[in-house]
C-alpha cells in the first residue's frame, strides 16, 4: 500500500471512535481558553466532521489530558482504557480531534490495532471526497501528499531495512523511507506544476471578467454557516446545500442582477474551520483566490450556534492568512444568518448588537427574512464608487448602445423619441469612462471626457 492510498477507506471496520483530547496545560490549552470553546462543543464538531464522510460513530468522548506524552499523547492508563473500548466496539478507526505527531500516531496504532486519524487527516479525507473539479482534486492530492510526507514513519514495517542500489536509483544504502519520500516529493513537484497551469488559466478567466467589470462578491464563513443556502436564495440556483460540514469545496460563481440594475458575480467558497493548518490553507489558496479578488466579502455567520463568537474569530484568522483585513468595514460585511433558529430573547439581543452598525445585517437564508435589505446593502456598497450619468444616443449609435448594455450597468432607458434618439442612464467607474471615451469618442458628456 502506498502512502497516497493509505486512507480511511482502507480500514477493515466501518465503525469509528471520536476522541477530543482536552489538554489542560501548555500552549494548546491556552489557545483553547482564548477561543472560549468548550471541549464538548469541539467534540460535537469533530463528530460532525466524521459524519460528513458517513462514518459510523460508535463512541464519542472528551479525554482530559493533564500532561501530554510525547510518545502517545495520552497516559498509559488512558491508552489501555481506550484500547479496551476499541476492542469492545470492534472499531477499525480512532479519530483524535487534534494534532497528533507521526510518532504518536504510529505508537497509538500499534497499541490499539486500529487506524488513527488526527484532525488534519480527517479534514483531508472530507476534501478528498468532496472535490468535484480538476483543480480541487489536484489541491486535495497535493495537501494529502504534503501531510503524508511527514508521516512515513507510521505503519511501515520495512522502513528500517536498507536496500542496495545503483547510483541512478539513489545510491547504495538508501533506506526505503528515503526512496518513498523522494517518490512523494517528485509527485508533489508534478502537482505543483499542474496547479500552476490551472492558476494561469484562472487568471485568464479573471482577465476576461475584468473586461466585463462586474464586481465580485464572495461569501465566506465557518463551515456549515449557511453560505450555500444563502447563495441559492440570492441566485435561485441549485448549489448543494446540506446541514453538513464542508458541503461545498469547489468554488461556484453566478451572475446576479441586483434590484437597482447593478450586476455582480457572486462566489460561494469552501467553509473555514478552526485549527486548519497553514499548509492546508496554502494548498487551497488558489480556490480562495476569488476572495482576494472580491470587491465585497460577505462573512456569513451561524448566529444561532453556541460557538458563533469563536467561529467568527477562526474565520478572521484565516482571512488574515489570506491577506484580507477582516476589520475592513468598506470591504467586509457580517451577515448574521439563521435568525429563524433564534427565540424571542435571542433576537432581541441580536437586534441590540447590530442596531446602528451599517456593517452588520441579520437574515434567514431558509425563510428569506432580511434578504431584501441585504440585496440593497450589497448594491449600495459595490456602486458607492460609481458615477451615474445620462448618455444620449442617436440613431447611428446602435453599436455603442449594445456595448454599453454588455459592459456597463444600465439603470434606466427611455423609449426612442421621434428622431430615434434614446436616453439611457448608466453607472460607471473612472476606468469605465476611459474605455468608453477610447472606443466611442464624444459619446459621454464633456465633463467626463479624457
């Protein structure tokens, strides 16, 4: 079995146990206190992650860890206790909701005689199942290889043997682990080259969109916050929207005509999650490029979730890693979603929180409540820098009229007069006026000329 194929599907038993190690001391514990996230809530999220790939969870428990052991994470007594649980449940997989070192993973697999998967590995499994496009598949494989490259120590009984070799194979005495690592690195290099070509293609697509400069509005948020449901509500499309973590992986884009006539491109993106390793963010950076390109970012929050404040902080951290300032009030709007799940007092508290804040809005993507004000806010933000002008077109300006309709936001148009003249109202940026004047000299009023 190769490292690439060493996946959850390879376990002999379909039953799994989920453990959340509640570490009470050290930097991990300090980080947990900083996010104010209860271990029971973290365990519930881990079970949701496992359910996202349809695992049969037989047990899910919080495991207090007073003193993390470098070799096994848990103390020997707890290792033996969990071993008994694995045997009793006939579990073939143990998911540890945290970061586990390669040595810890190997030792625990030997002790429990079951496959061990940490949080990063579980997220990679979900991404691997959900990737629908070639780019998504390439990114998943790249992230999985980078993860496995550091974990060749586990489950390999032959790695301590050395093999002889010819010079061009790797030299005499090259260990199997070195050869495997070199093989993985070769595949990583090939994938990076393929992704670079895909990225160039995406850049060409973006350049095409810039020639038809509709603003990009990106939906971001913690996984399962309701982004895809909101996307469907706004665009009347059929994007997969389930009550499931990471229901969306590959980016989806749709054109959307706002009530005032402004057209925007709405982009649905992969959900963020806590403790997402930097290497994984880097591997999926191309998928999130639409966020970097977006004129407006809607941060969709599940306001009914007990961990909504901690989730907000997690999303902010990922945005910062991507180079986006989450506090940029001109570019980021917070959308408090799922207000239909709040009771009366909860709604009152939310109303007090967002009252008078033009950067927050409450909606229910399920019922449609608040969608009209959200549309109005989106349109106001993306058109704030545009100038509305009157353009008079004569009978011979049919080509100009068609071009303006295709490339600008037309907000109004009169019927032709007796001479065939048509007056239209358009919204343009300074870049638009330059393009119009270059293509159709004298068409715009003199005040907007070059």
